[in-house]
């Protein structure tokens, strides 16, 4: 099992020798991870790394301990992955595992949001409520314009065929209302066959 002096172990995990001494005095590195005692004690690398990973709290891991290197090279003979004991194979997730998972999820969220914003800018994603409102306004404007033409149509027919303009206008409005009702029913049936949402595949940008 690989051992290092406290100074070399400090360099190995990216902390100061004083920090390693604090780990030992606080019990974060236990006596079973040391060979010898006192100033000349050596550190069992794999065991000490695993103890630090397991025992440090989330606040320290996210604070000044975030740069601490607590991963062993799997090629090292005393790395947990190479030892293959049942305890190590079924190791309970620790603070570092949780941090990695949180970072992964946060990165995925950032990528997803960036992809959605990019799709929105390129017109692939739109606000459905805003589209409905604009389409309703457009349809109403067209309907109002058509309704305004009926008076002109009635006047032209009345003059051409010597009919009362009021009667012609009444007939045109009646026909228009019937046609509008039939068109609305057809549109309702078509809308009933459409899905409420349309799936859009958005490619997330690489991190």
C-alpha cells in the first residue's frame, strides 16, 4: 500500500502540509491511515483520501476545500477501484459524489436553458399564449374588415338591380353568419384532432 510523507501527501492532494496536520488532529485522517506517529509519520494514501472524502462536510467541500484533489489514479495499485473489496465496490456515496452529481445537473440545466434560448431566437420556440393572442387579433381584424365590405356590396347590388339596400344588406349578413358558423365548426373539428403540445427536439450545445 502506497505511503507518503505528510508533506508529499499534502502536495499529492493539493493542500498545504498544515492542512494535512489539521486533518490528522481533527480525526478526518484516522490513526489507521497513518504509519508511525509524530512528525515522521507516513500517510497511507488510498485510505487517507477515502477518509477525507467521506468525512469532510458539504460546506468545506464547497468552500476552501473545493480545489482539494481527492481522486486516486485507477492505475495505482492501492486505488480503491483496483483493490476490489466488497466494501469499496459498494461504497456509500459521499460528499464528493454528491458534488459531482450537482455539478453535472447544473451543467445540464445551463446547456438546456442555453439551447432553449437559442431556439427561441431562431424562431423554433415561441410563446404559445402570445401566438394565440396574435392569431385571435388577426382573425378579428379580418372579420371586421369583411363585415365592413357588406355595406358596399349591398349598395352595389341595390343600385344594379334596383332593390332596397337595407334588404340586400340583411340578406348578405344572414348568409355571412351562416357561412361563419359552418367554418367555425370545421375549424373546431380540425383543432380537436391536433395535439395540445408539439414536441421539438433541441440539440444542447456542448459544455
